[in-house]
């Protein structure tokens, strides 16, 4: 069976109400709500899939920069289209519910690192893969000065400007998880910011905020 047809049949089995655009079974439209649709074009699969959010005015938002599997797409290692769709829908659900999803072992490793470096501050950026926070990048020594509060927005801090790293994390050795004007400026830099406070317990020493400073629920998965 043709590979694209096989992908289409798997999608149709899970999403029987999906709509083919212009009769093309490899360019599909999924209803998110009454105003928003997800368009997935895999006409050239296993070459890179195109995916967009489309509103009722037919305005389109390209998802290639915000979906990890699309950012890292290679034809020779292409994931199933259904797996990609599930990743996109998970991202949309997280945004709608004001949530982020984090792997438990990853979060425990991040917390342990904060403990080891305490009482110094540590900050860095967080990567999201397949809808789950599962990667961090540490800055250079220029960002580790205990006397400085918010080097993460300084030119001296060698953090990547690549917005594919959707999150920021900052340890709070003082134990303070409250926000302030300076932190608000940090929040605006990426989709979410995670504060990890002393005594660095996974259960009650972590808060996450969106770009506007609103609290995000963090869901921990195995």
C-alpha cells in the first residue's frame, strides 16, 4: 500500500470526521472549535508536513516553529503523520487549559541540579519535544553571578535566541516564588517561565507562568 494512503487510513480511523480539502485526502482539516481549525498537508510525505491553525477569516498561523517534530523534521526519519497530529493537539490542549506538561524524571533532574548549585542562582532555557518539557540548556558562567538577578535578558548571557526553546527556568535560592516587575520582563521572552525555589521540592517548590505573568498549571507525567 502507498505510504501516504496508509497514513491517511490511520488518521481516518482515529478521526472519522476529518475533512479533505478540495478532495485531497492528504490535505486534511480538523475542527478545534467553532472558530479555529487545524490544517495538515502531508501531500509530499515523508518530506516535511505543513501544518497551520486557520481561523474563520482564513487567516493562517504556521506551526513549523512551535511544534518540535516539525522543527526537527527529516524525510529519512519522518514520524507517522498521526503521531504528529497528536503532538499538535496536545500542544493546543495545553495552551487552552493554561498547562504545560513535564516529564517526571526530567523535572527531578532539574530540581537536583538546583540543589547542587544552591545557594547560587541558576537559570537557563527549556525545550519542548512532542508537547512535553524534556530538555534544558544552561548558560555560560556570565549568567551565574550570584550578585546579579536577571542576567537571562542581558547580552552577556549566552543563552540561545532560538525561540524553539519555548521556556525559561530560574532557581530561587531565597525560596520566594512571587513575581515582580523584573520577572515580568523575563516572562515576556518565551512562552513560559518556571521558577524553582528552595528547598527545591518537586511537589510544592515550583511555579510556572505564561508571557503575561499568569500562573500555569504544570502536569507531571512518567
